[in-house]
C-alpha cells in the first residue's frame, strides 16, 4: 500500500469528521478510502452505461415493438445482474 498526502480545507475536515461519527467509520483514512472506492464505482457504472447506450437502436434487422420490448427487458436484466456482481 502506498501513502498519499491530501490537504483539505478546515470546513471539509469538519464535515468528514462529522460523517465519520455518524456513519461509524474508524478513521479519516477509512472514510477517504471508502469515498474513493465509491467514486471509482460510480465512474465505472457511468462508463458501462455509456457503452451500452452506444448500441441502442443499432439492430441490423427490423423487429416488432413487442420483440424490442422483450429484448430490452432481457438485456436490462442481464446488465443489472452483471453490475450487481461486479460492484457488490
């Protein structure tokens, strides 16, 4: 593990300290690690969604509304399952 030094404004540290107490973190380090993990997870989700949206409506064959709806439901379910496995 590497050491990283970060400087915060006093009011930000006060908010961090308050959140540490309210959410039962053991230290500022633990809180900041968790915040960074959460942000990275959020960015990864956004990237996956953007990649998924690139292919929206790109079918080679014409399909009925009902077929489209079923396919979207299946793909959405698979994407959610994939994201839950990856991020939980």
